[in-house]
């Protein structure tokens, strides 16, 4: 039987509080990088990806793996070193340059045909390509389709009003056997305006359920002093595995 605390959390989480109309501008994101306000970045990589890597790879080698809103995620180098081809997209040029610098990788910078002012940074080794542009400017025509997607800090970062557009983009980038690992967060959205934004489970179903099998892999308590400063009293990370329905 659910406790009163559990029931209150369910009630709180049944709506997205004040977040529905919240809009974070591209300038605000750039400012976060300029001011090094990047508490979302994990220097040692994300433990959930390490734990569930087998589900992403599914026994396959030489995969094309996509990192939406990649920042300077260290996992990109990690997976490239395993022999996979990594593609990321990020609006902040600073983030991408810091990735190559911190990972001691040489790279080239090229224009992106069809994307005004867009740039793509390619490692000299050729297995890491990071696009600097709006994620909504990317398409399968430009980047191809992917065998795996690691979405940590992306769906929870985009503006809530853009989620359907975002989901359609992700679906268009998934190859038929793609494994999509999606990490979201759960907390009382009435107490924090985001980002990261609260994405309820029913919304994952609404966004992807017509096309994908959705499996919740893990819910873990990651509440810390940072979330306490936001005024929260609980904070969960929730990991899903999405796979396109066969047929």
C-alpha cells in the first residue's frame, strides 16, 4: 500500500507545474557554458550508461551512436575508443572545442551543407563528428541513421513545448534495430522551474509509444545538495530503453 508521502509525490508529479510554458533561450544555454555553470556535466562519465551499455550495444560492434545535446560528454571518446562511430550535436561551440581539447584529440572544422552558419568538428581519426547547430536543423539526410542513441540531459533540457518536435526527430534518426537509452528526471515540478525539466512516464509513452517498445530499466535516487538548493526534497533519475517495433 502506498504511503501518504508516495501518494503526494504521485499527485505532485501528475502535472508539470509551472514548466509547461517555460522557455530557455539559446543565449541562456551559451551563457551556462561561458560561466561554467555546467553541473549537468559528468567528468567521469555517467554510471547508468556504463551499467546498461550491453543494452545499447546489444552484442554489436562498429555501431553509429548519436549523442543529442552532447556538450563535452566524455562517453563520446570512450565509445569511439571501443571502435564505434560517434555523432553529436550541440549549440555551444565552446563545449565542442573543450571536448576535443580535454580529450587530447586533434580535429578539423567544416561547414555543414544546408545549415547556415553550422559547423561540424571531426576528429582526425574520423570516428567522432560533432555538429555545432540547433538540434532541429539536423536530419537523417545530414547525419544519417543510428544504431544507438544515448540521451542523457537532452530531452530533459529542451523546452517542454518542443517535445513532440524533438521526439519526431529522434524517431527519424533511429535505424530499425536502434537501441535508444533515454534518461529523464522525476521531481516535484511545482518546486523547480527547470531545466532539467520533469518528464512524466505517461509523456514518454505519448511521445514514443506508437512507434517504440518502451521499457523502464531503472529508477534511482540521485538527490544531492544541488537539488536541495533548488528547493526540492527528492530527485530521481529514470532510465528507459526504446526500440522500434518490428515490422
